[in-house]
C-alpha cells in the first residue's frame, strides 16, 4: 500500500465519521472520473481485471523442420492460451521458436491474439494507474487512525471504500437529528440584524437545502 508522488491536493478530509458524506461523494466522483467506480461500487462490484497471458508460439500451428506442418491446432483462443501456456512444452526445448516457424494460418491466429493481448494489457495498465492515483488520494485525505482500521495493506479499493463507508454509518444514522438542529438554528426568527448578512443568508440556504435533502419534516412548510 503505497502512495504516488503525484497525489492530487484536496480540501476534503476523513478525520471522523462525520466527514463521510462529503468525503464519500468526492471519492465516488474521482472513481467515476478514473472509470473504475464499477469495480468499487457495492451495487455492481465488477471483478477487477487480471493480467492477460501473453500468447506463446508453440500454441499455434508450426511448420516442421522438414517443411511440413507439425499438426498443432490451427486456432487456439486467448482463453485456451491462458490456460495451457504455462503447461504446454516447446516442440523442441533446445530450439527457440519464433513467428517465422508458424504456418500462415498459425501466424494469422497468433497476430489476432497478440492484438487482443496488447489491448487487454493496456487496459490493465490504465486501470492500475487509476487505482494508484485514487489510492494516493485516499492515503492523503484519510487520517492515520482510519487508514489503520479501514485500509489494510495488499487489499483493493472496494474493500477500503466499504470499510470507510461502514465507519460513517453511525453518523449517517444520527444525521437527521443534527441537520434538524442546524435547520432550526438557521430559521429561528432574528431579534436583530446579523453582523454579516451575506454569511447569514448563505448558512440559511445551506441549512435548508441539507434539511430538505435528508427529509426533515419541517422543511415541507418552509417558504422558498
């Protein structure tokens, strides 16, 4: 579990469960922008991709040393290659095999699988870079205590996210009461003009909006 040197700066911090609402939203937005949210989202939890296995020449039709085909299957799919490549011995271990040893059909099949391998490998590179960037942001914004309890080493981002989400659950359960209290303070009739009227209006609007978002009953009667 390491951070990269290119960590993005952020004003959002996760120092207590009360920080989950804003921090969790920021995390989700970053995961979406990096196109890896589907691998983290508890509702989808798409499996993280595995590195593809590089195609091996011996899994394709070879030309015999006498100029005749050795009779290997003319087509081996990438999935078959991934399964058998670590087990299939060379036709002649003492003689290196190259693409020039493949039959025309073998070369065509190999080139097709090689293109697919490169595509999948580049995709894994992109995802790995995105994971590193998001991990770095998490480590830069989450307190050490929560890192120790929620971000174990050699674990994936979906595990980190779920643990941090659960740590914020207690605050979420009590949020309605906190938001109602803030709302009631904001809409309390003024006995005198506030010192900073603009700041008072901003707080009033923010408190009302948050109260509406969590369904505080009093907001249904508020005058917009």
